[in-house]
């Protein structure tokens, strides 16, 4: 019997797990896929929003600003890349100026620090590559950029090392309440818990429907992106937004913590919650809108296109509440933008709501809030590199040339508290395959290391989710599609 079971291990589920790991009690996380952070968390804008966009008085407004405030210290504790770059929202013409002023008023009401309205000339002094058509801007110094999957991984690793149990490949297929506790059916058996947190992302309404008819509906929205090479990473130094509209915060241009440049997204309603395809029309829309902000963008330096699904709902705000009929069930749903920014504050609020329903939050005296990442070889100086290689020669063998990732880092990713089990799982943990060639050189070598370290055949190594085999297997009747 668990005190709390969390369904879903994106950044929200991982943050909730780490928050509850501070307390006495037995906690488990059930993740449907074979790895954590494999949904919306791995495919978003990687922005820590300042908090001027949400309507004052909403959960989005309160939790965005509080999550932003916590993010610096949290990332320092967990050794996660984070930079407080600031952001600019651009106006093109006098007709958009009232929108900037409205955002300024909202941000002030929400408690966003340091907001300033700038002229077009002042904005270009900060960002010389902005369009000459920019007539004004809102500066938000507290905005930043983060490694979203790195944050989720760090949160769940820290939770696991503090006693939380993680089960991957464990989708919940049925739920019933029995004698005051919940019974969750999965392919790995039944799990029982006194409290359940539903953090299932785009499937949160479907998971709630296993218990009862949900009072919210997820309306998935797909956003498509360009990821540009590091040669373009200094085109802008801040996150560049356009005035938001009904479809969202608009197309942005932003540096990443890994030194690349991110461009996108659009917003397109989709019915298939797994449709992560890219389309020529959507990418052309992103290109045209982005070049309104930064005309000199060199999209020929694009190294990857990708898309992500946002979990919008019919509420227009985060859905963070307990079920009226089953008050020990807590939904963390509709966590679209600014969900990443709000994650630590959402976790705190979730703990408060469960405490109000009787969950004890007595803190453990031995909770360790810190997580030390594996040394990032490319960030070390010559003396530090030599010392690391002396201790472990595998750090002297560079596998990924684009990102200078060593065998030692890959092996560490395969034996971490939440170990990688796929090629893309390695990629998310240490950046092997994240560079200009996108794994064209290092992919086969990473595959070999995975097979060796996990003691499995090369034909069993997955690219990413279940079923994504890289190699075919010879059988008596020919090649088996694996």
C-alpha cells in the first residue's frame, strides 16, 4: 500500500514526486512509457516565463510567478542548466501598443519584478538583430531558459534517491476505489494507494475517466519548431516573443541552454494526441512569423524540426483540484504553458491540497535536496578533464563529436538512478546525438555501448519508445522487422 501514487512522469509528475520525497510516507510514480520526460516535457519552448501573460487571479498567474521565483535555486540544487536571460514582447505598430500596456498591467498585478515598457529603439539597443519594424517592447528581466527534460530527470532522480519508487512501462488501464483506497490496474499488476495524483499530461482526462466522468476535457494543440545549429545561438540573447493572441504566445526566437537557437511554435488543434509530425505549411508559417521579429534568421542552419502537443483544456486555466466524489484523487491537468515555469509551485500546491485532505507532510530529517550531475566533459577545463580521465579512462574517449560527449558520460547515463534504456534516452541525459549531425556519426556507437552495458543484443536496442527498433533480426524465414 502506497500513501501516494503519481500517474505520469513528465516535469509535473516528477516535481510532485520530489516534493513528496521530502516527507515521510511511501510514494510511487507510474509512467506509461519506457522513459520519463518523453511527452510534452521533451518538446516545448524550454522557457521559464516571467508571468505577465496569465489573467490576474488565476492559478496560472500565481503559480507561474512563484515557480519562476523558485527556479534558480531549484536548478542550482539539482545541477540543471538554467539562465535568467530576460524576455522581450514585441509590438509592430501603434495598434499593438495597447496590448503591451495590458501585459504590463497584468504583470504588475501578478507581482512580476522589473517590468519595463521600451521604445523600438531601446529594444534594438538590447537586441540589435530585431526588425526595424519593431515600435515597442515589454522587457521582463526575470524570464529565463532551462533544459526541460534535464529538469524533469533531475527531479525524479532526486526523488528516487530519497525513496520514491518509479515504475516505467506501466500505464494505468483501470481504476477502482475500494475500502477507502484506490486500486490501479497496470500491465505490471495492481497498485494500491490512499491518495492518487493524476499528472498524465495530454491523457489526464482519459485517466480521470477510468475513475469517473471527468469535468474537464483536453483539447490537444500541436506546436512545431526549428532547432538551429550553435552557429546561430547568439543571434539573440533574450527570449523574443510577439504579442500573444487567442492562439497562444505566438512564434518566439530564443537561445537555448545548450547554445542553439529555437524558433517556433505555431498552434494547431489536433485530434490525435500522438501526432508529432511536421508539415510544410506549419513550418512555413513559423518561418514567416519568426522573420518578422528577426529578419536575419538563417534557417539554412536548421538541424532538426520537431513538434510537441500541449494539453489545453476547456477551462482556460490549470485544473488543479480534488474530485468532489473522491477527494483523495487530485488532478494536475491542463498544464499547458506556463506549466514548465510553474512546475515547482504546482508541486507545492498539490502537497497543500493533499494535506487538506488528511495526508501527513511530516518532513524527513534525512532528505537530501541535492543531486550532482555527471561531469559534462565539454564544460571542463584541461586540468579537470585530465583528472577525470585519470580516474576513469572512458571519459577520454569522445563518442559524440558535435557535442563532445564521452563514453564515460554515456555509461553513467545507463547506470544512473533513473537509467537510460534507449538511444534517445541517452541523448536526453547527456546530449549525445543532439548536435549538428543529429546522431549520424555517434548513433551506432551509442547503440553498441547500450547493448554492451545492458547486456542485450544490438537488435533489441530501441531508438526511443517501445517498438522503435533500429536493426532487423535474421530469422529462418528472413528478416524480422525489429
